[in-house]
C-alpha cells in the first residue's frame, strides 16, 4: 500500500503542536479496551478521565489493565489536545478566541483520529514521517537552517500565547481564565508555572467573601484573601488565609452581631468554637473553588489568621478538638432553645435532648433530637410536640448542613427511660 501524501502532510502540520506518538499510543489502548467503536473515538481524546469513567460505568465495562492504562493517560492526552489547539489558534486572528479554540479542539481531534486510522494504529517514527512528507526531490528542503527557523517561530508563537493568557488573567481573574482553558493544569502548562505558583501569585491579589462559599454560613459575614498556597507530596495542598474584616451574628447566645476582629467576641467562652467554624467555612469555599479550577487535590490543610494581629498564628486544620461532639450537641441545643423560647408546651414536657451518635457499623454521624417528658405521657401531647420538633429539625438541618450524615427525630421518651438508654446508641 502506498503512502497517503495528504495524510503525511496533515501529520507533519499537527506534529509540531501535538504529542502524536503519545496520542497514538493512547488510541491503541482505547481500541484494546473495546469501550467504543473507533469511528466514534474523537470525544475520548478531549473528554478526560472523569468523563471516560462515566462511560465505563454506564456501559458496565470490566476494568482490566488496558482500561486502567487508558484512565491513567486520559487527562494528560486531554491537556495536550487543548494546549496544542491553543498554540495553533494563536497563529490566527479571531474575534472569539476561546470559542475558536473549542472548535479547533473538536476538528483537529478528528484529524488526529483520521491519521491514526490511516496508519492502522501503528506509531511511525518521526524520521519516517519527515522522509515521506514530500516526494524525494523535495527532501532536500529539510535543512538544518529551516529546522532552526521553525523552532524560533514556535518560540515566538508560545510567547505571544502567554501574553494573551496573562492579559486574560489580569482582566478576568485566575478562576475564569482557568475555566476558559479547561483548568489550571492546562494553564500551568501554557505559562510554564506550577499550579501552586499561579495560585499564590494571583489569588493573593483577590478579595473573597462568605458570599463566594456556596453553602450556608450561618451568621458569618466576612472577607478574606488567600495569601499563600503550598503543594506537598502526593497532591497535598496547604492554603493560608487572612481574614480582612467581618462579623458574626451569635443568634444562639444573645442574638447580637460582633466584629470578628474586635476584642468583645473573644471574651465569649465559645470563641474557640467560632474559630473552628470559620475554618469549616473556608474548607467549604475551597471544596467548590478547587473543583471549578479543576485542581487535582488529594488532601487540603487550612491555616488562617486575622488581619491586624501582632503575631499571625495560623491555625492548623489538624488541631485537636476535645469533646467535638459535645460542642456540636451544645450548639444544636442552643439553636433549639432559641427557636422554641416563645412556644408554650404541655405541662408534662421536660425538654428536647440532643445526642450525636457515631454509628460504626455504617460509618455515619447521626444527630438525634429526642422529646423528653417528665412522666408517662399521652399520645395527644406527643403528637402536638412532634409538629414543633419537625419544624425545628428542618431549621437544624439547614444550619448544620454537611456536619451530619443523617438526622433522627428520636421519638418521645420519659426522662427516666431517656437517662437509662441514652448511652446505648439507640435511635428511632
């Protein structure tokens, strides 16, 4: 079979920007898995590991060594496809740069698949490709001087691309720019800086607030900056925060609003609980933020300080929390007391008792709220109080979202029976 000159030309056009040998190896592996007919393989070049895993789960594909190899390579290939398309698009003038890159990713992924299918999945050495790009009479055009010129042209193009990307960061911020190029991993490849360098350099200039957290933050309202990001071994990241300003509304203590940087709030016995709640809010922020950045993270440590303190003492996520469950029980109880202070209960009613149960069998943390009566009670009184308790549990769930795996109404009990059974991890 003769050489397809058009395919060879297409190969050489794309080879300068795409790691075709690596991509062909990936396509060979994809073919071995049998996940897809290779005529429909294009999305697998830019879909990435997470998308491919969904296909595997949906079609119930057995995960053998070829599937594992495919998944291990998927994100690297995806990043190479996107990075190559960015470089090639930079050589053309366009009004909508990002949209044009998206179209190029799809089209040139088809071209790469076309080349691979023409080669029948066999990776050809670059020397053979170069020799066959033109007919023999034009082989002399591949001089050392021409190769050097091509390398210099590529360097200029890469420098121009970096300039454009840096302009996007300065205009739209690191997050939006990362999203435009499909994640901070791709962005770091383009700018040739590690993710931790980019995060520290650009995020330290941005001010965030509790409005950016995306989950219920209770009575907290504060602004903060990320001052430093450090990457340790095995994708463990350390994030350092500075609380710029803010307040907390202590609805379960006296309903007052306090300055987080002021002295009054630190006089409360529950101040150290507040410091851990702030850490949890910052953790919720990072969970969403790193996901939007497409930053690969195995674990995160959080440290923070308050602006204006003479000694910045960053508080470690792994600081011991003595009697943590007791503290949570106390917080929930205070909230219940606040919401029920104006409710008139039956004379036989004693209190709502709050317990946290760590179910070892199912590895769950369960919040139980039990209605406790002074002595044997009527069904009518129990039903009447249950209506109130259901409303309370709804509010508790919203406020303590994410802190418990499930919530239990706990039923109704007499004080004597409650005291007898409360340590038996029994719940309704």
